[in-house]
C-alpha cells in the first residue's frame, strides 16, 4: 500500500514537472501557476520519499527494496538511514533534493520573473531526466513477489552514525550544484545585463560547497575509525570523484568573490558551474555503474550504468554546447597586475582546475588502459601525492599572502608588519624543525600552514573592532575560512609525515611501552548487542602510573549478513591520536596494530572552521 | 587556436564517454580482473622448501616436469611423469579465506593423481606456516617459501588466496583470485584435467 502511494506520488510529480517544460510559444504559464506547479511537484516527491522512509521504519517487506536492505531488528536510526543506504533509495533522495533546491530557490530568490522561470525550467528538466532514470531502471517501490517476514539486512559496514548522515550531506552538496548549473544556464538565455544572478549563484554555490565539505569530512572520519587502516584518506577512486566537484566548487566560490572587486568574468563562472555539476553526475555515474568497486557500489547493473552515462553525456554536452553558442561577452577587462587580488584569484583558479584534471586523469586512467590494452593497472596514493601536492603548494603560498593584496593596485597594505611577523614565524618553524626530526614535506607543510594562519590572524587583528558584531564576523569571514585551511594543512602534514605504526602480539594483562605511555591489555569481552555480537578489548593507557583513558577497539559480528567489521579504538588528544585495531587471535595472544597519529584532531578542527565560515557566508550578501 | 580551445570541453567529454561506453559494453567486472599471464609461460622463480632449506624448486622443474621435489625429499622418481599438471596456490597462515579453501586441496589431491600441488607461503613466517599446516593438514606436494613476496609479484598476485594451474608445457591455463569453492573445482577445474 505504502509503496503504491510512493510510486504514484513519484509519477505524478514527474508529470507536473513535464508540464512545466512546455515551451512558451505553445502555452505561457502565469508566474503564479508556474510556481504552484513547481511546488506541487516538490510536495509530491517529498511524499514519495517519506513513504519510502515509512516503509523502511515499519519494516514493510512487501517492498522489494526494503526486503533487500533492511531487517526488522535493526535500531531505528539504521532503519531510516537504510532508505538511502542502497542504490534506488539514494537516487530517490537525489531526485527529492533537486526539487527541494528548486523550491527553496523559488521562495528566496528576488530575481525577475522571466529569469526565475528559466532557472526553474532547467531545474525541472534535470528533475524529469532523473525521475525517468528512477522509474525505468531503479524503482524503489517494486513489490516483492514472494511473501516474507524478514529482510536481508543492511551492509553492516554502513551501520554507523557518521554514515547515516554522510549520504544526505554529500547529496545536498552534489545536488546543490544542480541549482548552480541551472542559474548559469539561465544566465546565458537572459536578455538584460544585470548581475543579480552572480550574487545568487554565489549564495547557492557556497551552500552546496559547505554541505559537500561536511559530507566528505564525515565519510573520511568514518573511514578513519571504521576501516581500521590507520589513515583517513586513501585516494580511493570514490574519494577522488567527490573531491573533484569540491575543488571546482571552491574555484567557483573564489571566482564569484571577484564581483566584490567589480570585476566579473561571467564566462568563466558559467563554465565552472557547468563543470561542477557534470563532475557531480560523473561521480554518481562512476560509483553507481559499478565501474569502480568500493563500499559505495551497490548491486551494479549495466543498464543503469548506460542510463547514467547517457544522462551525464546529455547534461554536460548540452551545457557546453549552449555555452559555446551563447557565450556571454566579457564586459570589462580584468585588471591583471603583477600581484593584486584579481590575479591571485585567477592563478588560484587555474591551479585548482589543474589539480582537478590531475585527479580526474588518475581516476579514469585505469579505465582507458583497460579498454585499450585489456590490462589492469591501479593508480593509488603515490601518484596523487606526487602530482597533486606540488600543484597545490603554490596555491597555498598565494593563500598566505592573499589577505594583504588589494584589488586595484600592486601595493601591499601594512607591508612591514607582515614581513616582520613572517620572518619571526619562519625562524621559529625552522628552529622547531631543526631540533626535532627534520623532514622536507613536514617542514613545507608546517611553514605554509602557519603562514596562512598568521596572515589571516594579522588581518583580523588589523580590522579589530571593539564591538564584536555579526557584521564584524561577516567581514572577517574569509580569513576565518583560511585559518581553517591552515590548521588543516598542518594536521594533514603531521598526521601523514610523522605517523608511527607498531605491531604487537599481546595477551591479557601484558603491558607495552609506547614512548612515554604504557598500554595495558586489561580484558577482552564478548557482548551481545541488538543486532550484532561484539568482541571488545579494553586497553588502559597510562602515563607515569596515572590512568589517562581506556581505549576500546572491537570486532563486530553481524549474524544477519555473516560479516565481521573492525572498529578501531581511538584515544583522542589535541596533539595526537592513539589508534588501535585488533587483529587475529592465536592461543589467547592477540595481534594488535597501534598507530600514533599526531595532530589528526587539527584536520577535523580545520574542517569544522571551514564549514562554520561557509555557514556565515550564506548570510553575507 | 582559440576555436580549438572553445571546443576542448566537448571533445574531452565525447572521448571520455566513448571509453566509458566501451567499458560498460564489454562488461568489465572489476572484481575479476584479466590476467596478463593467462596462456603464457610461467615466470621464472626459485623457492626453498618450507621444511628443508636445502631443497630448491625452480620454474624450470615445473616447465619441464622433471625432478620435482616432494617436501623434504629432494628427488623422487615417481614424480617424473609426463602429462603432469601443476597447481600453484598462494597462501599464508594469516589469511582467513585460505583456511576456508584448504580442505578442497585434499580433495584435489585424492581425485586427480597427475597433479603436482605446489603451495607457496606468501609473506609468512616459516614457523607460522608450519604450525598452520600442522593444524589444517598438508595437502601440498611441495611447500615453497616466498617471504619477501617476490614470487607473488612475478605472478601478479592480486590478493590471497590465489590459485594458478599450469599445464605440462609450462603454460598458465587457469587462474582464480580468492578462495576456491566446490563449484569452481567441479565446473571449471575438473574439465582441464
């Protein structure tokens, strides 16, 4: 029953969206009715999605999708998250969000009616394309042909709080770029020359980018404690394809800032909007078609892959084609001086695009090679570290001086203050590196990261007002974001360069010396949880006989899917993480891996700061 | 030049899409990668016996089907028969799926007389391997060591366990990644002998 409601709502909503696509020459909607139809369609698709959630929560196994991906004794939160923990449901979520973004735009935007209608038309055509994809190849409302009382269960590795909200966050980001795409496309068709759309694009690009950041960070945090490999970024193809729209989105946000200097490059902005959304679709295509194997590739299916490839080709192809035909003219020439804000932003944009192309090349190169020569190659961390990092370095260098630059001239404001502080800081960093273990990458990362932080802090101090108001925070917002990046760079550098890995064989009661700490295996217990069995080891971490904390790595056994997952035990400290995973057992002797990851917390702090400043930027005009 | 640059995104898009299309049409399955070594001669290698470090086995022995040593006995005559197939199985004591397929090798050993079962202990401590084989039983005609993983590299081993079958001309005629199952032996391997 609930499946029937969901499916009818889906079809009806697609129908309403199709009626919106009738060309103006045949029938011209009044703006009132147009908006009404659009909102009705949004309302219906939300009903459709909610009914799928209801089917999951009530464990309605007459729905084939629920039967395949749920189990009646899962905790409630994983029943809900199970809705998007599979291909069909996640695409329905994607579709729902396309519509919600359009809905939000129709409420907030103060654009002219014609422009608004054009944006929403493009948004609904995207909606219709994806709705057809769902209806014809991945319907979540199929009825189960046999009567069953129990489902097959959700992949245990996905049963995790961070992963419950990771897909919606990520999709909010990916799909947000659909609105950016629509705005860019609509701007090509507009006749008037106002630049209001750039301000709107900026707002939506920042919203999407912020969500995407949060989504990627959640996924990465999950990989850190759930996969038990001791790291948080593996240059896995699936991570790479989420990074590509993120980088282009970042370039887009930065090139939109140029409107503040009254220098607009509409052509470039539209180009980036198209690129950004098409990379989001490419990500979906590569993951869903099963071309790339990972935890994300649910049951793959050639027809689905073909369909998404077609969607990707059509949307990107049309986007670029219209862009070619109706390319906007650049009104005023850019003021490119040797070193001013505009040229810094443009160089940064170029670097980001090159970085994105490098990642793209590394990600799809194996596919090219396999098609051409039928051999399998894999491109991993070493390639990306060796190519992407050097590209980003000059970008970081520019970031450290960016706040000082001016729009109009080559002059640098408060030149002397900066130089003095830079020299002092560099000296301190140099001394630090000299007296600890020297490592080139460690040194470069530390000095760039701290430069960026320093430059931003000085800029904030120079603008300090005694009255801290929201407006003040808004005016220093970009510096806050840059501080976040600086902190993150330091965290990334230290956690990757100075990571230490140990292997121990240990039995209950034994102690290990780890530098200044003592690690003792206290006990190992087997406990029954609601839908799994867990084997938990308890380590006590002591420093000079003072107990600091317990570290609890575990292995979980899920009887429904007969799978074992490892759960790393992590002791968080501001300065270092002690990270333990349980290995095999032999005669009561346990093999454990201990990683000491310095400054990992800085990465998450940096990300949180970036997200915070993204949220502030939304309210900024 | 400017014109070419304008069309560049479209050209790139079309090329990328064509490759993806070809990839999907030929249904490349990532979990079952093609082997460059299939139908080729086995790579050169030489390995020491797990039980006796003075007993060596090299690819030459397998290729020519001569002087195949059996565990700690250097040479036995019974092994020098023509028409002998060799199964090479990469395993390790730390590899759980290896335990799952282990019993099947006893079956192969009992059912097919003209098979030489070569087990290669991959990146494993010899003590652990011996212990593992004592616990699970030793179906292998010969157990070779590959402590630094060089032999596995030569064979392009993807992940443990991995099994190769070599015919009496020294050519690799079958390869399987992951644990063997009864179905694979019945459907794919038995027809080879």
